């Protein structure tokens, strides 16, 4: 990758690497900046935090803390930030890697609100899952995945196993509490096509089954899981649709709807119903800009609030936004 002083270039260069991205007044409606009325017939969205494109603030990963604040990861710089209840964006500690040495992608939290990040390294250091230590304000390697892969989405199972999607290898890795890595599942349904961008977002439902997106396939699928947390049978594709092109992160609500961010060239937020119908919730006309990750709020006041990151690669308007769901989000597992 060519060295440059422009912090935006490495992030956008990943389209050339894979030809696809891997992909507050926390919803205080009286003060959040909403998209102008009449801009779109879709669901209303609000801007939680507008970020700085020139400073390389391109948010990808997203996780919601117990107190309702948001953790976001800036993909090209590896900088972790926290959006507080007052809307303030605060950078946390040192970046996950040196300048231009990687990408910080999906985020997940454990029961102690420790932050785990899917990190791709270009400098010879291991790709895999890195963990942020709030005491030392530094990242350290938690689990190294295949060096030829592209770890992206993260989701915890009930027993504390951390699942990691690998979009270029069509694989989901399982990481135990000690950081040991095994192959959880490899299957053609998880593989990419022309862009080598396959399985991406991950989410675990109340039965323990694992839901995923396939970026190249423009698809949402489900993997049945046994009582030990292991996959059973073949993944089932629940929905495919041209509007799901570049499907990235996903989140589940209690009614069985799957909320999907569509990033590269799509700039959409979609909802897949339990019957597999695809509903367009919002798009670029509503201010969406390379929408990458989605997550429901965790407090009593925000359980119907869906937050999502706009990485800003399409129109140079990175942000974190939110919308309202008729159903509350499904509670995640925080081992």
C-alpha cells in the first residue's frame, strides 16, 4: 500500500485490496440533529454524532456499553472512541496499530465492558481479535486467526465463546476464553464471490442460533446450533435481494426481525422480516453514507433505538446515526 499523509486514503484503498469493504445525547430526540423533513419517505433517522472525514474518523465497529454510551472504532486509524450520553466524542488511548498498518473492524463487549476488536494487520503483526485495556489504554492481541484471512464480525455465544467471521476465507472462527482459536464452520454459503467478501456480520439469537450476512451474496442466513454451541447441518439462506448488496453488520430484535447495514455502494439500512421479506428502512437520501454496523441500545430508554455507523466512504460524511424500531432489540450475550 502506498504511503500517504492523507488519513482517508488507506480506508478507501481497501476497495482496491478486496474491491469491497469488510465490513450524543444518545437519542435525545429534542437535541439530536435529524435529517430534514421531506428528504425521504423512509423511517426518520437522527444524527447522534457527526465525525471528521479529514481526520480519518471513519467509524466501522459499534458496541453499546451498559450505561448507554457507544464505543466506535475508526477503521483506517485503529482509534477507539466513546460517544458519551452528552454527545461528546472522546478518543480512548492509543490506536490499535501504527499508522497505515491495518483496519479496526467489528467490535464486541464482554460482561465487564471490555472491548474486543476484529483487526486486520498489514505490518506483519497478527490479524485476529485484539482487546483494549482501559487501565493501560492500550490494545493487545487476544487471539490470532489465519494470517491469510480478513477477520470482521464478532459475536459472543452464551458460554463465552467469541465467534469471528472471516470474509475472505468463508469461515467462522471460535475463540475460547483463553484466546485459543478453532474453526467453527467453513461452508460455501459463507464464501465470497467476485470480491472475496463472504461472511461478514454475526449475531446470536435467543435459541443460540447464529445469523450472518454474506457481503458478495447480498444475503442473510442462519446457522442452527446444538446445545453445546456447535453448528448443526448447513447454513440456510433466509433472504437475498439486490438491495442487500454489500450487506455488512446486523442486529436482531425480539420479534425476529434482522436489521442489516449495507455498506460499499449501497448506503442502506434494511430490515428482513421473519418471513424473509426485505424492507428498506433508510438510504443515502436520508444521510446514510457507507453504513457498516448496527446495534440496539441497552438502557430502558434506548431499547427501541437502533444505532448505526456511517463510515463516510461514499460521500465523505462519516457519522453515527439512529432510528426507532417498533420492537426492542434482542438482548446480546455479555459473558
